[in-house]
């Protein structure tokens, strides 16, 4: 009945759903820092430690787009 290509599902999941999930995880980190009373420095370190992987993922996507546009 519905024929959705696997590449379409992959692109939606990678470029739409995963960033929404990452934003939700940032909300969870913020909520953890508020509930634990971490203060400014503690909140900074929580975001730095737990959010480094997310920032790396976003940089990976940006680098892929740049390389496909300018080098290939």
C-alpha cells in the first residue's frame, strides 16, 4: 500500500528524528542539573561531558555536507 524507500526512512531518522531526540536529551541534562543543584559550574560540566558526543555528531553532519558540496 505505502511504498517508502529505505533511504527516505533513513534520511528522516538521521536528519529529523535524531536531532529531536538530541534536543530532548539536552533537556534531560538541564533537568538533572536543576534537580541536583549543580550550580553554574556543575551545569557547565554536565553539558560539556554529556553533550560532547552530540556536538561531534552535528559537526560530522556539517563536514559531510561541506565535503560533498565542495570536494566531490
